[in-house]
């Protein structure tokens, strides 16, 4: 376990923290979040953007980046503000590694963690000043702690479940509950084990949740009133889900983005899903991760507003499921996919499997295309870039 953790930390350090200052803040999110963090010096309770109250997200992500800025104040701003995303990405991978090592197998744990940290979407968000990585790690930690509680029946694991759920709520609001609770309830129902969580423990857990999450909401209601809470809770969650005002995409949107955002491991995901369905009836561990992935994919597909980064909380489960494919010896499917991969990367001009050039920036986020914010099709020009948009 220790050796695997050291290897994981070294790989993540190279992927997530090297050369963070290589680009300016990119509009709109990075520039906005950087400015909101700066303005916490003026008002620590109510987040502000350019002097106006900003109610789209709860404050925990801003507090984390603010703390990083103060601790690393002597380092260039792009680094100090992007470090939390990489740090949380490392923590999320370490939690996945530790859980699978303990309850499944060390080899599969290392494969799962390796798949997770090298998937393009996870890698890229770990280097980006955005709320989604921090939120997804809190969500993943919530589900992993419940997995540990179910496997061990140790109450502290259940209390950590409620604590992480509260922190996820303080990061992105009620979406945390919508993503987490159905996974837990469906799994317990499938195991006919709804009674393993005692009423006393639920009450203690709810109390932990209230103690952590409620004070800021009470303070913000006292300062800004009901309209701020309506924007933060109702409009940014329920309204965005039912009738989004931006990023409206069809139901099948994630079927088109996940294969590239999870490449090359998406090539092995179909075999992993097939194996997971085959073994889910007899193996509750596999069933838990399958329910995790299936629910989040379905729920996020039902939302009217879709962006590929919203799929981040499902990636730990996807990584575990994809790792099942590599536990199969002498698989014809794996040999075929490895042939496809070798054809893509080593004979790009002659290969029938070669991906179009326009897809490479999404598969290889560190490519030159990603280093030029003015040309970036997904994120737009850098807010503080010295280059003029063309």
C-alpha cells in the first residue's frame, strides 16, 4: 500500500503540479474565480465578483483557494490558485487507491487509480481553477466512506460520510445530495440491508451535516435575504436541471463526450461494464461501483444543461469498472483494443483507426492547442492574456 501510494503521489505531482504558470487565467471561470477569491478580503461571508454579490455557488471552493493564495502568496498567482484542484485530485485518487487496496486487491487498486489520474478530463480539471474537481472529490469521498462503512460497519466511516456530504453541499449545493443519496439507497435496497444504518447514527449524521453546512446559509440569509438563497439553491440547481439557460444539450450528449474525455480507457469500458453486470449479482463491491456510475450518468444525462466536466464525479467508478477489463487474462477484446491504440499512436497516417486531428486537444489536454487560450474552443480567451483574440 505504501509503495503504491508513493508511486501515485509521484505520478500525480508530475501530472498536476508541473508548469501550472504556463498560461494565463482563461475566461470565463478562471478569471471570475480568481477575482472572487481576491474580493474575500473585503467580505468573507458574501462572495463578490467585481463588487457585486455572487450567488451562483456556495463559498467553500473560494475559501479553499483563498487559503492557498495566502499560504503560497509569494508564488505566482496562477500557481497558488490552481494548486487546490491538483491537491484534491491527488486526494481523490489516493482515497480510491486505499479503498480498493483494502477491500478488493492491490493490483486492481493501482490500475484503477492509474486509469483515473491519466484520464484526460480528470487530468485537465486537476490543473484548472474551477470548482468541479473539489466538488467531485468530496462526492467521491462521501461514497467511498459509505462503502467502507458497509464493509466494516464502523460508525466513524458513516460520520465521515455525512461530513463529506456537507462539504460537497457547501461546494456546489443540493446537487451533492442528488448525486449521492440515490446511489446509497439503491445499493442498500439491492442488498436488502436498509436496516444497517441505525436511527441514532442517522440523527448524529444529520446533526454533523447541519453543524457544517447551516451556519453559512444562516449568515447569508441574514446578510442578503431570500433572493440570494433562491439564486444559489433553486435557480442554479432545480431550474438549471429542468430548463437550463445555457449549455442545453440532448440526452445523448455524454455518449459523445465521455469516450474522448476518458480516452484511452473508454476503449476498455464496454468490457468492464459487461463484466460488472455479469458479476454484480454475486459481488456487492462491483455492484456498488456499477450503481454509482450508472446513476450519475443517467442523472446528468437527464439534466437539460450539460458540460463534459459535470461527469467528473462518475470517473472514480468508471475507473474501477474499466480496471475489471485488465483483470481478465488472454482477452481477445483487450488485444483488439490494444491494436487500435497502437494504430492510433504509432501509425497515424496509415491507420484506419486514426482519430481526426480536431479531437486531439480533448484527448491530450497538454497539447499546444490547450496552451493558447485565445484559440481554445471550449473555454474561450484568457481573461488576463496579453494576446488579442483573433
